């Protein structure tokens, strides 16, 4: 398989059992990508965001990475889930607080819906914490279904608070 361009969302909002902050855990996730044939080419700044749906959970820390891979869509998703597990995430309840969250946002601008994977991510366009860092990296990115670029999408997301917290990429 030839190289595919992918977009991955990284986030988390609770500390790990050893007290490591979610940003540090997310940083570790990027180092795992090398073991899974996922090569990071760019990374956004870190953003602090309120949980969606709104709740009493702690705020999230999020960033977006661009990467290349030779893996299939389902193999990327499986790799992300395996990395989450290694970093302490246990999927128990939908929208629960989590130490790490890795989402496959886009896979070479493909549209795919199956029981195993949905591409593009079905709610990415509804989340400022995805679109804002994505726009930081590529203002020309076009949603493969909506046919709108990221800046047009952002115009419709004015009810979500997002605050850039770190412009230093790791």
C-alpha cells in the first residue's frame, strides 16, 4: 500500500494513575506512532477546551497531528486503540473522562462507512477543538463530505470555548 495522509486528533482530560498529566500522556502517544508505521509530519499547538457534551468533567487538552502511513484505515484505528490502551485508557462509558483519546479524523480525504470505521470522523466538523488546530496546520483542508473548508466550518462553531495554551510543538 502506498503512503496515505492522515489526520489524528489527540486529547485527554484526566491524569493517569501515576499522576502524569494528560498532555504528557498525549506526547507519549506520538512517540508510539513510530512503532505502528505512522509517521508524524506536523503538529498543532495545544488547546484547552470544555468537554462536549458539557459536563462537570475537567477541561480537555487537544491537538491535531498530520501523519503519513502505509496502514489501512482499520489498521490505523486499531493502532490508535492499542496505543490508548497502553497509555491507560479503558473504554467503559461513552463521553467519560479519559486519560487519552486518539481519533482518526481523516484518511486521505476518503469517505468510508463500515461497522468498524467511519471516515471522516463523524463529529469532527461539530467540534471547535478539532477544527481550530486543524486550521492552524492547513486552512485549505476540505471536509470530504460537506465540501466545506475548515474556515467555513469554523464559522458555524461559535458556541464552543477553545483556548490555545501552548504554541510550542513537541
